[in-house]
């Protein structure tokens, strides 16, 4: 009964396959040719296959080892390049020598974060430490900071700074013996970067387990062994299990003693034949050798056995032809069946009768092609964003290591045509409202979005290949790809800029500054276009009007211009701030900018004056004993000031964000009446410095006690009374020495000193006697 059921199942199985056209044709063909090729193939496999298989396996083994060794070498190279990049990180500069890592905890936290980022950047890294020799002694970040007190450990780490190479894998025995890296592979880089006087080092230890896993890929078969040796034939890492190191010793001995010319050879060991391949890694400061040994006898033995079986089976192939053909046809049909089942729905494949799988597959492919076209349309819609991201990566330097051809292929993938084309950048900057002095910040992002859309719509009428980059800071850039044979390109770009200006004026009621860069033919030079635009943008006139700047023309215009700065007005502004006169300070600031604009209206000139004025105000704040960081709550005031593009808003910002908070703070924390008294004393000193002035006489003049005057003077001006008086007299003496022909004794009387005492005090504060000071300055001029 069971036999009948099995026979019935076989018949049913065969009938299902017989319905297939492909199965029937393949079955009949194989049945016809099975008897003759079978015997011939068996003899050929047995006679020639074994030797050729061994050679082929060795060849494949060597090629596979080279490919995987290249991957491991690239991992080490990437690690070395990454460490070199981090060694140039501005955080690891000479300020670390004088840094109090406990007090300046933010710097400590930043260093710890960077070490942890470097540690997680590659799986080969086990741990990243930072060794620094500070004024307070050597410290080690692991990443947590710890002071090194042991003398032997200090000498071990100090040996890193005595290395001739900034980055190296080789270290002294003292370093390994007195540190925790005795059993690890270590890469170190001196900091900062390339210097002849390093003060620290970044220490990267390799994860042995990860390295072993990588080396295991060099052995494609089980029971194999992979070694990594130094140039001194010392084993750095081995995948061989502990207790069986004799095979490793045999490998090293054979390679070092015989020095085989062929990089691949066979080695017999314990009744096993190994295919051995080796090569080298060129590392910084050393050369490593990798050795891969794989058992090849385990592969050839089954081949010999199978070949004999095939030879014997082929002798009776005539009797078994039908069954072999049946089996072979089924094996040939199985891939077709699997392919058909993956393409054809189960409902269609279940239909009875003769079926043609290839026709069904073709119909299914037609359907998939339609779906693919739909996906292609979706990808097309994403192309603008991909182009935008590519340009951002290019300008930020993320694609610096790519060569010109690789960048060209990427741009072509984004469907840009770059052959015989050049690149131009147009910068659009909104500066101010038209016919309105009121400015709001709520709609800045919406205005920037509208500006980018306007630029996109207008540029489409002029150029075939372009990308608009919205910077979301009231600026946008248009990246253009133009043919090299484009005629009248300059006029074409000017017309485009005029149309964009007109549209923005009409729609957004804003003034526009448009800057047109030079023309570049190389893809790697595109990032320089953004740098040029950033510089040229600062050469615009610092006022509310439409401007179109051509880079070359603006640079010619700026040549020969000299920088003017109204120092006298600045002094008056500082005096008003000292006395808390806000309205007078605002009037003087307006006068200050009027004088700047009279000399040059270029943004680069005006902005330099803005920055210098703010620096002077901040210096005055520091002299008064107020911390600007606390006063302005940690804001980046320089960055805020650099973003202002209109004089009126610069003045408002200085008054509302800088001066008024400072005056309010002084009124809340300082006796303004005492400050006015001190200002009167300072004015009295500047007018009567040639007289016999003393702390007591000034206190009597001000109507307060000498003690109160001395304490208040020190608090407000940051220096004591006598030092301030001496400075005023010395400054006046320098002026008389350089600008008049008065004798030394006349000058000493003019500034309130006796002749003999004047020489001593002048030399003490200036470093030279009065006569030598006059001669040295005269010769320099």
C-alpha cells in the first residue's frame, strides 16, 4: 500500500513537470546526449581536473587574499589619515599647556567629546587617549582626565614627544613596559599637527579582537591561520589559537629563511597541505607583513573521491541514463521554476494545461517596467534636492579627496551636462526695505523663500542648467553651468541680474545686491566661487540701494583705497558712555558713521570701522570691571553685528543692545555720582598735569577724602591714581620729544618733573632715556 502511494506521488510529480514546455525539451535532449559526454567528462575530470583545480584554487586564494588585504590596508590608511586630521584640530593647540582643566571644564568636556568621537569613528579603534604636558604637570585624557604622578609612567609618555615622526606605529620599549598598552598595537600622533616642539600626543590603541576578525577574512577556508608581523618578524597579531603556536613558528621560519620569490607557495604540516600567501603593508615608519595559510588538501581530497565515483558511475551510465536524465532535467528546470514562481502570481501558476514560463515571465517584466518608470519619475523629482546637497558637500570640503573625474561622474549622475561647460555663481542679498524704516523679523524666512522662488522662475528663462541655493539668511545663490562657447555671456548675466532685481523690488519691496563671480572650468574650483562671492559681497556700498557687482570690476575699484577711521569721534563716544550720556552718545555714533561713509561706502570698510568701534566700547566695559560675557548673556555680539547691513540698524543695535544695557548695569551696580567725581578728577589731571598734583590735592579739589578717591579711582579706571598721573605725563612727554625741539629739561618742567627725576621715571616706564627715545624714533621715521 505504501509503495503504491509513493509510486502515485512520483507519477503526479512527473506529470506536473511534463506540462512545462521547457522541461519536456530539456529532458529529451539530455536523455540523448547523457551516455557519451558522461564517460568522457569523468575521465577528463579525473586525469586533468585535480591538478588544474589545485592551481586554480591557489590563484583564486591569492587574488582573494590581495583584495581583502587591500581592504585591511585601506582601514589602516583611513585610521592614519583620520588621526592626522584630528591632530590639526584647533582644539589641540598650545593653549592646552596653560589650561586649568578643572576650572575650564567646558574645554575639558569638549576634549573628552572629541576623543569619544574619534574612538567611535572606526571599528578597529579600541581606545583613544590624549597625553598633554601642561604647566601643572602631565595629564592624560582616557577620556576622563587624570594626572600622571609616577615618574616611570611620565618618562614613558614623554618618549612619544621625542619621536622623529609626528605620527608612528613604532614606540620605545619603555613606553610599552610602563603603560597599559604593553599587549596592544598603538598608533600615536604628536600635537599640534606638524611641529618641532610638540607638547602632547593622541594615543590610539587597536582593538585586537576587531583586528583578528579582519585578519580572519584573509583565510577563506576553515582551520586556516593568518599572521601580521612587524618588519623585525615579530608577531603583532595571530588568528591561531593558543597552544598551537608551533605552526606559526614554522611559517615565520620558512618565510624568513627561504625568502621565496613567489608570494604563494605550499607548505606541509601535520599531514595537511596548506596554501600560503603573504604580502606587505606599508605603514608610517614601518613595513608589516601579513601571512595567510589555508588548508588546500581538505579541498582536493573530496575532488579525488568524487572523480573516482563519477568514473565508476559513468561505466553504468547507459543503464541509469533515464534516471540521470530525469534528475538532470529536474535540476535544470528548478531555477526556471523558482524564477517563474517569483515573477508569476500563485493564482496564474496553478492553472492546469501546458504552460510557457518564459512568456509568463516576459509579461510580468512588462508590468515591472511600468512600475520602474513610475519610480524613475519620482527620482526625477528628487534631483534638485540631490544637486543642492552635492553643492553643499562640495563647498564644505566633504568631497575634497575626490578627483576631478569622480566629481564629474557624480554630477552626471545628477543629470548635469558638464562636458565643455564652465561654472558661475550669482549671489543675491536683500539689504533693506524700500520706502519704509520699519523692519520686522517674523517674516524673514518667508521672504527668503519667496526670494529663492523669484530667482528660480527668472533664471529658468535664461539658463538651461542651474540650481538655486537658499541660505535662509536673506541671501541666496544661483549655481550656473554654461557652455564654453556661450556668446555675450557678460551681457546675458547682467540682464538676468537686472530682471531679478526688478522682480524683487516689485514683489518684496526690498533692495537687492547681486554679485556675479568669475568663471571656472574645473569642478574642484566650484568651492572657490563661493569663497570669491563671500569676499566680493563685502565690497558693496553700505547703503540702501540696488547694486550689481562684477567681481573683477569691484576688485579694481578697491585697489588703492586707504582705510580711514575717526579716532577723535571714537574718544568722544567713550567719554559720553563713561558719563552715562546716552543721547549724546547716539549723536556721536551717527557722526562716527557719517565720517566713515564720507571716506568709503564699501561694506568691507564700514564693517571694519563698526567692529573696531564695538571693540573699543567692549574694552571700556572691561576697564570698568564689567564682564561682557555676563552682561550680554553669552551672546556672540561680533556675529550679530556682522549680520547687520544697514547703518540705521547698526546704530540702533549699538545703542539698544550694547550701550544702554551697560549704562543700566552701571546705574544698578555703581555709584554714578562717584563716577562723575572721578571723571572730574581725570579731567583736572589732563588739564593740570604740569603742576604739582598729588592724591591729596585732587581729593581736596573733588571734596572727598584721599582714601575714598584712591579706592574709587582704582575701581572705576582699573589703575591707581599715581600710575594714571604718570601715564598722562609720560604720554605728553613722548609727544613733546617727537613733535618739538624743546630741550629735555624744558620738557621735564613742562610735564611737572624735576630734570634728574624725569630721566629716571621716563626710563623706568619707557625703557629708554628721553634722549635715546627721541633719536630712535627719529631714525625709524
